[in-house]
């Protein structure tokens, strides 16, 4: 199964091209038709049922950070192709195509910012770049953000949306799971907070490593979160899965995450957590 086919298993219902325009947008859950600007005003949520549409990395940075405070770091890092990997296309070709689509050569934007006036290291994944997959560059950006946090006595916030490890980098990608986990262990040794925010979807090697290592693990409403997909799990255990399996609310009910927070409350929640945990650390 190709990577793109794998990701289709976890797709949350999204509006079609006919349903979405620069003027109108149709909610795939309640069917309400709203002005697109009205949806944007509500932090990309449906004004009727509060369905959370997916959000790109730039908009999420605007949502979480104090205006004008975000400074991107390590922007020039870009992947190479040590394995000369080719499936339907070469890895280099895929990077070029995703660069044209997103304007970046990484699925991660990392940098320094202020969240409710608290200096913070922020890492944000973007599903639009190769399904938010975790490769060597993404792992390096996370580690550098953690190292900056230790140096400056700051907290770390990572917003995840990913299909998992990047298959085109094979073992190099899998190594990032251990690399990022080790860096976060060092952050914990310095008594500095790490807040993990899980958005739709968060799967594979990301959920199996840093995404579930947060001192606080927050998810957005309705987000699909897990390691393997429901079809694979059903085939493995030979049983039907519970209703709502792998949704954020199901994970909260079963103690796998700490809280489910609506998008319009996310910044203040993170800010308060940083405020009190950094106060304890000082």
C-alpha cells in the first residue's frame, strides 16, 4: 500500500471543491452552508455545529501566538535523498512538487514566539506537505527547538498533524522517533514543560513518539488519533471496533489524553499551562 493510500484511511470528511469556494463553504457534518469568511472568523470551525475544519500551519501559528512575535528558525533546512528512493516518483520529485504547493521543503515550521506574553518554542506540522510526514529535517527542527528551550529556560509546544514516519527516508525517518524522544527527555530533566497538541489526523510514528510524550496532551474536538488505522486493527483482533474509536473524545474517555479543547480556547489554555508550569520550574 502506498503512502497516499495509507493516509486515505484516516481522512476526516472534508468539503468537496463544489462545496467550498472563496465565498461559501458547506459543513460536511451538519450540512450548513456558511460564508467562508464567517468560518475563518470562527477559527476555521462551523458556526452551526463547531465542526473543526483542518487548518494550515500558517493559520495555526496566527491562532496560537501573540501578533507579530513569531520568528521562524531553521527555515533553510531541507531533505536530501540518501537512499535515492523511488516509488511511483522519485523522492526528489515529491519534495519539488510539495515545495511548489506549500512554498516549503519541510512539513514543519518551527520558531520562537510569545503565547499570552510567555516566550515559547513552537513547532507546527502541516498536513499539506507530504501528509505531515516525519523525516530527518522535521526531527532536526524539533530537536533544535528543544535545545533552544533548554538554553532559554522556555517551554515547548508541538502541534501535530501527520500520517507518520516518511517512508521515502526509511530507517532515517524512524530514527527521528528516538531522536526527538531523547531530546524531550532532556527537556524534562531541566524541569521545563512540553505541551503536545494533537490535531486531525495524528498517526503512525508521530503518535508513537513525541506526540504522546507531552506533560499535557491536548486534542482538538473530533480529531482522529492513533497508531494503526481501524481497518488494520480490526483485521488483527478480529472484532468490530467501538463507535467513535480513535476520535479525540474516545481517547479522553479512556485516559489516553488529558483534555479536548475547542480551537477558540486553545491559546488561553496553552498560555495558562505554560504560565503555571514555568512558575513551578523557576
